[in-house]
C-alpha cells in the first residue's frame, strides 16, 4: 500500500511540474505578450517571432497578467497580493535597461490602492480602462486614465458590477456590460460623452430585467454599430449587430445547436467566431462587408479537439488587425500560444510546444456521453478511462465537478484528472444542470430554488456507473468552488452513495457564504443562489452544513487563507463539524493563496496528499454499501 501512495505522489508531481503558456496580447509586429508558469506562478514573458525566442518580463511573488499599451513598448501589469484579488495596475517599460525580469519594486505604480479592486478592462493609445470598487466598496465604476498625465475620467458610476467595456473608435461612446437582475444575465449600458441632452448621456440598450447574456460587446470600427454575443432572443448564444442610429438588433452568425463567441478585428472587417461543440472550440474567420452582412471566409484549423477560451484567456487581435494570438489547451496539450496571420491562408503557428514534456506519458483523452437524469434530462459528461494496468484499483470512479456554477468543463489539460486516470480511476467530468455551453435553458435549470436539482444529477451519474463496468460502492467526489459545494452536498444529501470527497475552496453553507463573501460579490451571487432576505430558509435547507450529521464519508478539504470569494470560515466550520462527528476529515490551509491554488509549490503539496487520500478510500474493500 505504501508503495502505491509513493507512486501517486511521483505521478502527480511530474504532471504538476509541466510548464504551460497562454497569450495575453499581441502587437503590430507579431510579438506576443504571454504568460508562463515556469517559475511556479503565471509571469509575463514576450514571445518574439516563430523561433521560440522568449524574454522574461516579470518575477512577481504571485500570478499576474498584462496588456501592451498600443503603439508603445510598455506593458500594463495587473497583479494582486497572495491571491486576494485586489488587483493593482503598474507599468513595465520594455525598452529600458536591464535583462533580468522585473520584480514588484521595479514596476512603476499606475493605479494603486491595496484596499480596493482594480480590474484592467482595456487598453487605448496612451490610456488604460479599468473597473474599480473604490467609491463604495461594492459597485464597480469604469475609469479611463491617461498614462502620461494621470488624469482620470469616470465613464460609468451608476452602480452594479461592470464586467466589460467597449470604447468606440472616436472615443465618443462606451458600452458597459453590467450584471442584470436575472441569474446569469446582464445589460448593455451606452454612455455618450457628447450627448445632445442629459437624458441621452446614459441609456440601457437591452431590455431591463430580461434574462439573457450579452457577451464581449465590440464596436465595428468607423461604423455606429456593435457586435455582441447574446442568447436574449434564442436558447443558444448567437452573434448579433446593434445599429446605434436605428436601435435595431440584427443576427449575423447563428447556430441552433451551439453557443457562439465572436472577436471582431479592430478595423471591423473580420470576425473570429468560436463554435462551442460539446466543449471543444471550432474556429472560423468571417468577413464583414460594408453593407453589414457577414461572409464566412475559412475555418481556422486547431491542433486537435481543444479549447481557446476559458480556462485560457480569450484570443486577442493586434491593433493593426493582422495578427491573432490564441491560447490553446487540450487533454493532451498543457497550454500553448498560437499565432495566426489573418492576411494569409496558412494555419496558426505554434510558438510554444508544451506537449513535448509529456512524450513519455500515457494520457487519457475523454469520450463524450449524455447520462440520463432522474427526471428525463440528459447530463453531458466527459469520461476519462484509466491509463494503468494495475487491475486491483480498476473499478473505482471519481466525479470532478466544475465551479461556477455558470461555467463549463471543457476538454482541456487537467493534471489532477490525468493523475487520477494514471492511478486506475475512471474519471467522470460532468456538466450538470446550471452549466454553460449547452444553451440558456440548461444553465438556468439550477437557479435559486432549483439548486438541489443539480445535486440530483450527481445521483444520476452514480446510478450510471455500472454501465461503464464500475463499482458504484467505490465512487468519490472532487470539486472546487461551487464544485466544492457540490461535493459537500453530495456527501450530505446522498450519504449512502459516496465513498469519499475532496472539497477545494467550497461553500459549506449558502447562508454564511452570502453573509461573509466580499460585499461586491454578494449581490451578484444572490441572483443565482437566492437572497438572504427572501430565500433564507431554502438557503439553509440547501446547505451541506445543515445536514452535516448525515456525512459519513471521509473528507479532504483544501482552502486559501486569503480567499475573497469563499471565505476560509466556510472550510473551517465544515471541517470542525465533520470531525466532531467522528468522521475522518483533513483540512489544509495555505496562507499565501486565495480562491484556489495558484502557486506550484502549494499544488505540489496539496494534490499528492489528496490523491493518496482517494487511493486509500477507494480500495476494493472500502466504500459504503448502497441502501436503496
């Protein structure tokens, strides 16, 4: 037994030490501002040309991201303190002296207030656009700052959570994406900086209070028109155009079966469109003629069935609309940067080669299934088969549930999933109801008082295990954030089904979570879960902590001390209650982490322990008998 625990430590260590890359920006020369986690957390590097030349730019204590200032050799860096998500903005000149990467003290402060949040939204020539909650700690205002003079213009301060901004080419108009009243919904707010009347200064373009997303709004250059992805008029997200002069919405690219995402080129002549095909990205380039129609030019080939968006950064255009920097990951590709020259017919060029680190590894690639739920629905699910020949651990299953809940498990590289498969577990990665990527009806199916319907999907997945030849008595749950809530809910509401659980930064009580999360997050989260004022009893009933006496499966809990989303108290109260009941429970807390483990040394400490915990409790002799 001890030998196999040592083995899992070595397997996961090798996988966790794999280096990954992601693209944050690209300039007119095709130089890519990228993120590399070679040092243990994501730091900025510059990739020059297709020869693999790498210039290391930052050496900060924690992860960071950045954008080029258009037309300048300067980077705007967003960074925080040990995962507290209170982003600060600094400048890093690239043409100055010094070949070594910049430390925190060597960055030039741009927007700093360690008590408040500053999120970089966009970059303009000589200016940065950011959102901040410094006015009242709750609402996010949108601010444009002149880099040279420090002068600031508050573009939007009407309340709510400003998630994105699009500035027109003439800088007269700004469209702000603000969270709406309905779950997983938002509104588009137009700000006119030169209105004919005060009434025209700020107006809502979308129907107030109506359900629907409005994602990645962008202006078409030199035209008074927006392009945006929305599901306000259909179940799946389509690409539509909004004409400012007429106030009319017009479909541009639609697909009745798939969600679409769009990134217009800065000059407005091209659209890069992603089709979400069961989580895999399919890319195509479209042309936008002057009459406002759309013509498909060609498909953009990718290295395989992988992903170019979350968990990776979005594709980004160079200011001259020639280059596209694309982040790419797949189950067998840890994370690479691709560069597309839109003026040529060639496929994207890979600037990095992360998969070479895994040449000697047997990796599992998933099959896609639809699992029948108890009420007749069908739950999308990826299944990763074991890659070991050790027959005495075959038959066990681990369900890995994503966070969000407004998110989607996609075919990306996950070292933990691969380590589980390497140690004989069959890994199920479902998109239970509430997940995105399958239309508005599916992601709305868990809203507020339907919360436990998503938990019931876990039981349906458990019932399906024998069809894969698996032992239903040897099944465990693993999840982070909202996925951690699902782990705890499964153990509390279905105690006869699960042999063990691993909860990472999860919610143990929806009540105390809403009471203690960051003030700016509470209103947004109440849309999804229910409000403390109107749904208090239901929130209690749906909280694993309320049913903690029913938990009898061993539990492993991981949390960051600086988590601003799910406070550490969620883990502490749950672990104390479970332990008081005599249930095996281990709690790991990392003092330099926030919402998850961003630093490799902490992942190298936590995940081998968690995987060894699963091996111990999914042995053939372990696991509760089913009683129904």
